[in-house]
C-alpha cells in the first residue's frame, strides 16, 4: 500500500503536536472541492437558487418506481448522510424486499474525493465504494436507474416524474424552457442540480467537537484525548485516516486519502442480497464482493488481481452516525470495528476468514495490542468527529 505519510513523518509529528495542544494551525481553511462537471451558471441564476432546486430533487420521494424513495432515503442528514436504517446490513430499495449488495456509504464530504485515477501505484478517488463513478455527477445518475435502489426503468421514466413535480417550472427556469425535450440533457441537468447541493456546507459542515477542539473552542475529555493519542500513535489509525490532508498543511481533516484497501472483512451472512432471486444475484449465498476489481476502468486496465477485495477508504467524519459498518454491514457498532482492527490476526476465529483473501493489508492492522480501555478510548474519540457539536 502506498502511504505517503511515512515520507514526512517529522512534519506530521509537528503538525499533530500542534493539534493536540489545541492550536488553530489554520483550521478554518477548508479544502477546495472539485467543481468538474458543474454547468456554467446563467448570469440571472444564483448559486443559492440552484442549490435549493438540487435539495428539492434530493429529498423528492416521487422520483422512484414505485414512489416512496428519494436520494435522502439512503443518505439522511441525521444519519451523517448515510442510511438511517441501522437494522439492515444493506439498504432496501424502492421495491419492498429488494436489497442492495452493499451498505450505502455516507455522501458527506464526498465532494472532496478527486476524480478517479491511477497514480502509478494505486487507485485514488471516484465515487461509490469501488470508485466506478469517476465524479459526483456520474454518481448522481446511478441510483435512480438501479433496480435495487430507485428502480426506474429508464431516464425517461424518471424524467416524466420530474416534469410533474412542484418544482418543474423552477427546473425549466434554471436549465432552459426546452430542457425536457432531450432526455440525456434533462438527466444531466438533474444530476448537476443535485451535485450543486451536495457540494454545499450542508453536507460538509466541519462542525464536529474535534473541529472545535482544533480551533481551541472545545476541550477533549481525558478518554477522548487518550483516543486521539492512540489514533496517531499506537493504533496508527492516521495512516489510512489522516488528521492532516495530503500536503500536511491543509485542515480541517478529511480523515481519508480516498484510496483503496482490503482490510480482510469477513462475509456477512445476514446480508439480504444473498437471498434475492437469480435475476439480481445469480451467485446466491456464494456471492463474493470483489470491490475495486469490479470497477470497469480497473478491469480495462488489467489490474483485477491486484485490486480484489479493495474498497474505498471512508471518511471517519460522522462515523458514529453511519453504522452498520464495512461494505457489507457486517459490524453494527464502532466498538466491533475497533476490536476487529485490534484483534483480526491475534484472534482470527472470532472474526472468520476474509471475504476476499487476496491483497489483505497486514501492515497496519490486525494485532494492535490495544487494551479494552484503549479500544473504548478510540471509540470515544471517533464520536468527537460527528457534525453538529454545540458547546455545553
């Protein structure tokens, strides 16, 4: 695995020491999101108007077939823009009884993921857990046509519902009175509006207790402070979930490098995708999710073998709200996640064999020698990463 932080460990230590002491260190500077694919604004159309339109589309439950499911159904603000149903390992679609093969990831902070690319060593960025959508615009067009999600048979089917929406006139005002004449242009405009909303601070608030701590406006408890110390030292969490961004100067932290890894997650026997008919899952209970290796770009590049079992490293922001965890929802609590990282190799019978045995990362996880109290401290720190913190 390519982990660039070891190249500049001295600088990282200096930066993290400043964070631990509670200094600002430029914490109010936010990373610049990608704006690729965003349509050029008409001079008469304000950004706020397009954001408002995108938000209405994002929350519209009439755009699925049958109606009842919106983008927000699987990406709810109160759940850190992940699935609010913490019972099922994967999300149920608009059609009752149809479940996706993967746990819906948070889309909070997804605006900062770069367009999918190969850097000569590893794949970086993109959207979805396998990066198959290179950009947010492409990602936005996926769920409405996915039979296991919003279940529209075609772009035209989705667009016909849009044309009847209360905001249809606003959609035409912003994108042109003839926008509904061309299905491809209409569908692209829908995605553009949604992504404009997704690129706002409503999804990337940087308003956690940890952010307040970085600015010197909050104090971590003794347990939370121990968790932070472990995060950047004994547990080495920062290697895959850096507190500094790649240039080691830009903060707030994103807690991901948007790269891919196979951490040896076991199969989840409770994944309801296994029970679907062969129309949706020809492999039944024998289904194996190979992650990044399913990405068409990776297949075309001839790198399937090197990428089997790898999934995109998620941001840890709002992680306390986004369970269940891992691509198949196999873990239901943060405590389980931390325990897995801690004892995957030292107590393998507890966890079972990896879903994909190839390419498992054995460098930074699996036997961390953390005590029970240290596991609890890490969980306490992770809970400081949830947005919406208000000082008591």
